[in-house]
């Protein structure tokens, strides 16, 4: 009888441990799904808004330029085109750089998600990775600031040139020399 009770107690402990492991794996799967969903939505929303604003700005600049280009001097057209070209190419190159940096972050998360770690280790590593990833990258900030400065300076210079030349045509000031 004692043997039977010991065996039953052992079976109960084993089943309890298996149930705990099953629950832990289920929590791990739920955590993975939540992480993937949250990261994806946050990135999509931020990128979509920023790209929409920039697209509108560049579309407006190129529209104004195309409507006034025939009335501008050759030098003004070259200056506006150069300013807009520098601005938009800086923006595009920075977006490519950002895409590469973001891809590496997603690759690190994907490796963790696809690992066969026990749930406790998975959650610890996920937290450690999250803490590391949310900190600003020291190399990213200067690149971002430089790209914003160059793109914004080029766009503002183009708008100033366009409006100056457009107003000078409307008001009758002398145009920029050819």
C-alpha cells in the first residue's frame, strides 16, 4: 500500500510538472504573439505618418516648382532642383539606413522567437533584448540628426528660392540673373 501511495504521489508530481511546463509554453507563445503585434503596429503607424507628411511636403515642393519653372531663370531652376534633390536623396538614403538598422533588430528578435529556450529563459532573454533595443543607439542619433539637418536645409532652401523667385515675378522685382 505504501508503494502504491508513493507511486501515486510521484505520478501526481510528474503530471503537475508537465502541466506547469505546458502552461509556461502557452504563456511564452502568447508573449511572442503580443511582442510581434505591438512592435509591428507601432512601427507601421509611426512610419506611415512620417512618410505621409514627407511625401506631402515633397509633392508640394515639386508641384510648385513644376508650375513656376518656366518663369524662373536657369540658375534659379538649377538651385531649386539641386536643393530638392539633395533633400530628397538624403531622406531616401536615411530611410534605407533606418530600414537596415530596423531589420537587424527584427532579426535579433526573430532568432529569440524561434529559439527552443525554456519559458523562463525565453522571458528573461526577451526582457534583456527589449531593454537593449529600446535604448537609443549611439550611432543612430548623430546619423538621424545629420540627415534631418541636410534634408530640412535642402527643402527649406528650395522653398525659399521658389517663393523668392515667384514673388519677384509677381511683384515685378528683378529675377535671379541667368
